[in-house]
């Protein structure tokens, strides 16, 4: 087991103690990658890492034992296809030495059948999800994670700029996306998602990049991210093909001000909802409240979306080392969508933006 | 909504009636793609299709409503990030008009937090997974699905052959995998997985294709699949670089005989476990029983792994139109792994193999 995994398992046990947790159950997911450095073959065969106060072990399909053994020295409770997982799980739970009515944390991303297999084996368990255990730890990045996220963000600046530089009359959204992805690939990174929206397409927050062709007078929204050395990037910038309309310029000013308000509000000790409110108030006061239908931000680490989430109701208290997006947007049906997104790491004195690309409109002709 | 979706929803309701099911809950998954033709943005925001006897509707994050609306005209019960999904789910359940203690089917692939959100809202529900409802329907392919699976299998023959043709001294597993993937891409298909194992690497059923270089006397195992027009392929063939050893030839003969025994056993009305037993008996009688640690096969459709599963204990009764793999294998640590895999569709008189590539050892020098 790597030093990182040893340290993270130790940190998880400390956190379990602080939160009165008897068992943490993790499926094949980024949670497992984070805690144990293991990314096992994921299919319908139940795989779980169970961490209790004194024990840690894997429920593992027999045919994955050898390949997984190279990555960890935690014990495997193996099961064969013709036996099914019940007996191996019972052995693992016995080794976990849980109290009556244990307090159990379930990896919320686990398949429903994995989770219900475990919960059916633990009648009387009090369950919750990983927010205050694995999620708590993952939200606070160490220096090694910061370095990787920073490098990934700087590459994303280049990729995004390549997208705007590719704009020309008649080009399709998909062609622009390809130009962006080429930048990731040339740097040895993996494209994760690339959303390119021309004109009214940008008014759907999750528009699928397609065959729409660029024409003069179109707003352009690019939201893209790649994965470099295991860590993703995620940034949104907007441009205009031709001279920006007065309405576009006005909305850009409002959204940019919302970003700045959120940056000013984000401090260690502040609730996530206060950052959402800071951005939302700017947009609401400008009269666009109904056109900002989503939360202000999400955490980013091994996953593109992870805690902390910056919503209108989140009581999560922001802490030093947290990495998250600030991405207010205004979507005007039939016209354009305008979102500006930064990824920041929260320092003692406020957020540090990871990318270097300005938020100004990228104007091309 | 497409005609296909109308027909499948009707077939699902008929099946719900036959199985006494009051509600089927489907997450963003191939189940949803199959039933409703919808593949919504999948993240941590709960999305569910709930089908009851008289109603069908989606729990849907507000920001995905517009893009999803283009694909279906079923009603959306939308929720915004700052409200959370509880109220929208309550409305959807009210519209579903369920009886007391309803019999509920949960998509087993759904995230644990989606499933528990629903189950917590339905205290007293009797739950099971999709095997005898959506799974039942998906296991029986119609002609359109057969045509796509057949085309995908024939492309896979070409891809696999390109892999064996790429063999030369010193080439790496990854380089052979790249040659295989190029064939999918040139045909407009998407590589799904490509496992290339040289020598002893083949003895790990889920070996990760890597930098191992080919040398004379190595067995070669290629297990690969691509997705063409929405439908995948999956086939395993073996080769030898140089003159096959006597042991390899003997094991090949045993595994091929196991495939043939399974093909002979698979008939409509037969239990899946009988097909597994037919293959396993051949291998056990040849003295290799302990080296065949996995099930004999899995269904294949929109997913590479789906029902029916051919295990030693599966009571699933095979039926006309089912598509599944037959893939016995023998894994000799330190020496080689030898698996032969066919995808078949079950006809009234027995299995029809979808691919045309023979199972003979591909010998190269």
C-alpha cells in the first residue's frame, strides 16, 4: 500500500472517530481511488471497501483478486460467481467487528444493488452518506493535489483559447470542440467534457455540442475540462463572433460582477450558501434572477463534481484548502447563455484562482 | 416520444401487470435509454423515470429540462438546486397513484443516494431489482436489435484479426490494442474495451493491457469489443507467437470443446445454469476445474454485461431472442490464459453465433 493510502486511511479513521462512525463502505469510485489508490474493474459484481475502526478489507470478485492485489495489501474477502457474494460479505462484516446498530457511511455513488446488499446485511444500521467523512477529507486538498489541479488549469487556459482562436464563419460547434480536445491530447491529458454553444444554444445550460454553424452576431460559450495526471480542469469563458450586442455586454458585466461578489464572499468559516447568495443577489438585483436556474458552484478534485457544493441552502462551512468552482450564469432563451466559471482554492485570506485567462469577452471576426 | 419508446412502455406495463409490480424506478442508465430513449446528463443530481400502472414521469433537475424535453414528451417533475428534489419527488409519487405498501422495482445500477431517496419516500414498499421487468424485456432482442448486434460482431471480427496481424517480436500489448481500436474508429464505431494479454498476463482474467513486449513462445489472448450504432460487440480469441506448446494445444482443445458443449446445451426452456454446467463439466473432467474461476457467460445488448447471466446457480430460463456470451476459459498461472468467447442469439432450434471468425489458434511468427 502506498504511503498516501496509509496516511489517508489513518485520516479517515480519525474522522470516523470524530463523527461517531463505525463503518465506511466504499464502492468502485473516486472515493476508493482516493482512500486506497484502487480503481477496480467496475461491473455488476459487488466490490466494496469496508473500513471499520480496527479493520479494513475488500469484498472482491475472485476473478479480480490477482490484478487488484498489485495495488493494495488490504485483505480481500473473495467470492466466486457460482457462490455469490453473501458468505464473503458476512465474513468481512464479522472481521469488521461492528457494534449493535452501527453507524454506517455509504458511498452515495455506489450502485443501488451494492448498497442494498450491505444494508440488508446490517438491519438496524443508522446510515448516511460520505459528506462528513471521505467527502470532508477529499474537499481539503493537500499540496500535491493543488499542484496537479494548478497544472491542469493552466493547460485548460490554452485549450480554451485554442477554441476561441478556431472561430470562423460556418465552423461547427463540434469542430471547435475538436480543436480544444487536440490541446489536451498533445499535452498527454484526456479530454473529459467540452461544451461549445453558439447563439441560442448557450441558453441550455447542458446543451449537447452539435452541428450548429457559427454566424456573425453569435455569442459563443465554451465550458471545457481535461484530466492531466489524474486531476481535471473546468472553466467557462464566453466570446462573440462579430460586435457584441449591448444586451450581451450588459449581461457580461452583471455575471462578472456576480463572480467577483462570490470571490469576495468566500472565506474560511463562511457557509457555502453565503457565497451562492453573494452571486445570486447581484443577478437578482440586476433583474435576471429567474434566468440563473443553477447553483453557484461545485467542488473539484479527483472528480469534476464533488463536495463542497455551493447552493442556496448549503450549510457546509468553507475551509482552507477547499477547491471549488464559482460559475454564475444568465440564460436568455433564443438569445444566448452567459456563464463565467473560475476554479479556486480557498486560502486563509480568500480564494486563489487557478487559471490565468481573463474573464473578458473573447471577440473574434 | 418515438414509436419504439411507446411500444416499450406498453410492453413494460404489460410485464408489470404480469409480475404484480406497482412502480418501476429507473435511473440514468441503459435501462432508461431502452425504455424512454433518453440518456440524460448524469451527475449527482437525482434523475429518475417512475413508471406506474397509469402514469409515467421524470424527476428531473431544472437545468436539464430543456435539453431532455427534445427527447420525450413524458411529464417532468422538475426541481431546482436551491430547493432540492424532495417536493418534486413527492408530487411525482402522488401522480403515480400507488397503493399501500407498493411493489417497487429499483434500477440496480442507480446511484445509492437516488435509490435511498426513493425508498425513504416509500416506507413499507416491497422492493426488488429489474430482472423480471425491464431486464426480462431487454434480454429478448427484436429484429432491429439483432441487426445492429450482428453488424457490430462482424466489425469485431475485422478488429480482432487486425490485432493478431499486428503481432511481431517486441511489440507491446498497448500497440496491438491501438491497431484493434483503429479498426473500430475507421468504421465509425467507438472502442469500448480492448484487452491484449501476452504470455502469463493472460492468466489474469482482468489483466490491464500494458507495456509487456511480445516474444517467441508467448500465447496471445485478445478480448475486445466496440460499439457500432449503439450496440456493442465482445469476442475473445487466442493466438500463439511461434509454435504452440503441447500444453497450449491441449488446453485449447478442452476449452473449444467446452464452448461446443455449451452451444449444444443452450436451447429455449433450458435453465442458464445448465449451459454453465455443460461447459464446466468438460473443463472439470479434463482436470482443469479449479482454473475456470468465472461464469460461462453474460447477456449483451445496449450494455456489454446485462441479463441473462450464465452462472452455476442461475435458474433463469433461456428464451428465444436472448443474446449472450459463451466464454469458458482456463487460466494457468505463470503460463497463459485461454478463453474462447462467442456471442450468440438463441433461436428456436439453438444458438446462432453472431461472428464469423473461427475459434482456431491464430498462429503468427
